[in-house]
């Protein structure tokens, strides 16, 4: 599998090999070269802390984020837009975040088999201002707990609205909502 | 690979199978495994350089509201954000701070279809075309760029801005 002469034999199900063969053919690479490259990338992903399954999930989340129209904004600008200083009415901002969450949730609900877990992974991957995202899911209830040492009180409330909007699109109603500076506690029921 | 497989509680056979399945899933998404490391790197850089990732439509709507309520304050806030970000590069240890800023700007504006920054000895020209930018966001983003360019020591010579289009010419001075 490496450039060295030492080679090993690993048994792979025939159907997987056929599909991988097809991809390598389309890319104009030999199967052996393609497989070596793929395994090297998998080892790199592993060094970044991703098992193959986690890597696949991360790729799906990032691709969904692009499809949804993900965009970067300078954090200072966002802090300003979230603050009273920009003059926007609080309920207007909350509505925008809620509606945006609804739209996001709708997409995730259509796209992923387990939308609640996908949404959790989305928050973990893209909201680096959150140090902890915990989701407890039972048959008809979901509990969210998000912790951040960076979020302002206003930003915490708006993120909570975003999560509520997303969960609404996944078929959940807010049962309890508590957003303190840097801490979001949300309970939902189906 | 054997070691990595063992660490993940998998046999070599199981690990290679999972990698093959990952390859097929990535292929279905129209990406390859390199995208994983690239995306991870991009998010890390964005976090370190003071950017937040969210939905484009939400940013535009919030910018619209802020611009409508307090235009000058909003323009000032974006200008200051440009100054702050550019200062990170100017005061950092990068060999070519402007080039580093330019590279990051391109990476972090993946939603902008055309972004062209040309730098000659004492001039910089910026051309941005993004049909989805509303007028407010176009003007605020221009202000952000002006703040950054001024921090790099440039003075804005000419400016042509209309909804979704930004053309700036700046001269060192």
C-alpha cells in the first residue's frame, strides 16, 4: 500500500472494489495508485482525530453547509450586528434567527437520516464559539445543552432561537427554553 | 495502518473497508478525501483569524436591518472590523502580510463568485462581483475592505460600488 516494496493483501468485498474501481477509472488512475492515495488520506484524517466514519460525517456536514449558503463573517461584525448598538429591534433579530434556523432545519430534515444528530454535528463543526454541545434524545423528547465561554448574552439568546427554529422544522416544539450568557438549555417535545 | 486500525478497535480488514465506504460516500457528495483536510484547515484558519461561519442569508438580512437603522454606525463597525483583521496580519510574523490577508480573504469568501485582488509595487486593485450581495451588504463589505486597505498603508483612490459589485483602486501613501 505504500511506495515501499513491502505489499500486503487485504480482503475487500467485491461490490466495494467494483465501485472504487469505477471511481479510479473515471479519475484516470490505476486502482492500486488510487487505493494507496485514499489510504494515505485516511491516515491523515486519522491524525486530525477523525475515524473513517467521523470523516464521512464531517464531509457531509461541510457539504450541506456549502449547499445551504454558508458564509464567513468577521466575528466583530457579527457581535455588532447582534448588539443593541446597531439599533435593530430585539424581536426583529430573534425572528430572523428563528426563521433562519427553520430553513436550516428543513434542509437537514430532508437530507439526513437522523436530523437531530446531524444538527448536533453541524453545531459542533461550525460553531467554534461553543465549547460543548450535548444532545439527549428520547423517543419524543430532545434536550439541548450548549456551553460557550465566548458568546455574549445577546448572541446566546439568538443562537437559542436558531436552534428552536431548526428543531421546529424537524417536528419538535419548544417545551422549555433557558438562555443565559454562554449557556443554552432547551427542551423539546415532538 | 495496522496500528491505526487497532487504536480504533478495528481489524485491518474492517478499517480498510470503512475507508472504502468513506471514499464512496465522498464520491457521492462530489468531493474527495482531500476536501476533508482542506475544510478542516479552513475552519481552523477562520477560527484563528476571527471569522464566524453561518448562513449567508441571515448575515445579509441582519446587515440590512442594521444599515437601515443606523447607516453610519454600521459602516463604522465594518470599517473597524477591517482595521482589526488587517492589524493582525501587519503586526504578525508573516513575511508578506498583505499576501496572507489576500489569501485568507479569498478562502473566507467562498460564497463570492468573483474576487480579484491585484497588487503592484504601490497599488492595489480589488474587484468583487457577487450577485447575491444586497446593496447594504455591498456597501458594508466595501467599508470593511477600506478599513483593511488603509491599515496596510493604502489610500483609496477610486471607488465604484453598486449592488453586488465593488471596484476599489488604492495607492500606497
